[in-house]
């Protein structure tokens, strides 16, 4: 069979490894349960809507200086309209 | 070598069949020996993060960065399912007329709540679990968003608000805020609502509605326990409900009781 190339393959992760994924990406969780930069715990990461994001809300990440995605329906509706 | 080949090399993935999805997971019941397993029917590879040593894990970040750099998204499973469902939903045109109608005439935040509520309604019709979707709308837009979500699911935007606007923009302007802020047209009975609150809400909302010439209120319930609660309420508070003409609509697990002031 012909092997698919990376263009057609996507990567997803289970809820259970959320913290691990964040750690791999150089992120940490602060005492307010918000996602922050591991190298600078004062620096909170932002979503594509410019908001802070908690571990519970963390739904994923996209490029553009690592823009975070909330798992909220309203955020995802906005994201789904971006080409 | 692209990110995919790098990943395969790093983890020693020896699968030559197509892989559409690489899902990163934990081997929670410790039932797997290897670092991954492959489901040929789904063309899906489960990668067990807890089976990787720290050195291997460290090398995942640059691979992820390359993957992201190509414009891909790294998503949690449920988020991915919802996003792809939204991509499919966006191609449908069914709800566009109602959105086009309300976009210029209601506040933008209400429009966003309505937009989300219409998707929620579609999911509800397909008998999907909508609890998180409902919570998401309430989290983002508060009680107002929750009211919009309930009113939308029950069809009030098309069946009442649209005709109202077409009949009289003035009346619409007067009533819209009332309806959305106080949800005066209806009571949506839920699991946590005590029986007494049903009549208490009816009284409160009718008080407001009467001032504006609205002489009806609907009681909505979904699910056997909420239906039973509504029926018990009407039987228990017979004297109160005798002041109304009652029309019942009941189908499967949905009940709507229409109360018209006599």
C-alpha cells in the first residue's frame, strides 16, 4: 500500500495526556490553573482570541507563535470559520 | 525528511499502511507492551506517551513544531471531533436565513449566542449529548446566553420573534430585551428545579408579560423526570392552574404546556 505523507496525517491527544503535551511544548500550569511558559511562569499563553486559558479549557494548539485553542463551542465556531 | 518520517524514525514505527491519525494517549490499564498500536480499519495509530523514555519525549517537541508549522492543529480528541463537526455544519445552509435575519437587529453577543445555539439545536435533534455545548454557551454568555439557547432550541426565534419583528419593529424592540433577559415567554424545567419554583417563575414572568400584552406562557420539559415534575406541579397547584386554558403537547421525551390567561 502507498504510504500516506505527513500532509494527510493529523495528530490528536487524549484528555489524560493534556499536562504531558503541555510539558513537551515547554508550558506549565500556574497556581490559578492557567497555562504559562515554563521558562517564565509570569507569562501566560493566549488563545487566538487573546484570552488566557486554563488546563480545563485547553483544547489544542495551532501555529502562529503557538496559538492556543479553547475547547469551548463558541471559540471553536470562530475557529471553524477561519480558512 | 518531513515531521511524519521523523516521528516514525524516533518511535521506530514500522507500519507501511496509511496512518490518518496519530493519537497520543496513556496506557492506563498497562495492557500494551509496545510504544504504539495500530488500528488498520480506522488507519489510526495510538502512541503511548507513558511508554516513551524522557530522551524520546524531548525529541517530540521539534517534531510537533514542524507539524504545527505546516498549518496543522494539534487537538485534544473531543475538541477535534467538535471542530470537524463544525466544518461539516458550516457547509449546511439550513440555519442561514435565521442568522441573516437576526444579525442586523440584535446585539452582536446575542447573535454569537444564537449562532452557537443553532448548532446546539442541530446536535439535540440528532440526539447527541449537548450538556457540554450548553455549558459552553452559558460560560461564555451567562444567563442571557442560556436563555437564548433555551429559546432557540424551542423554536422561539423563528416562531415568535421573527413574526413579531415582521409585524412591528417597535413591538420587537420593546419586547426583545424582556424576552431574552427574563425569558418571559417560557419556563424551561430542569433536573435541579424544585417543583415550587415552576409556579413561582410563572407568576413572576406573567407579571412582567401582562404589562406588555403577552397573555401566555409555556412550560418546557425534556426527559421523563422533568415531564413528571411538570405534571405533578399542575396537579398539585390545581387552583392556580385553573386560571389558565391549558394546551399540552407531548411527544417521546418532550412536553410543552401552553398556559393561556382566560
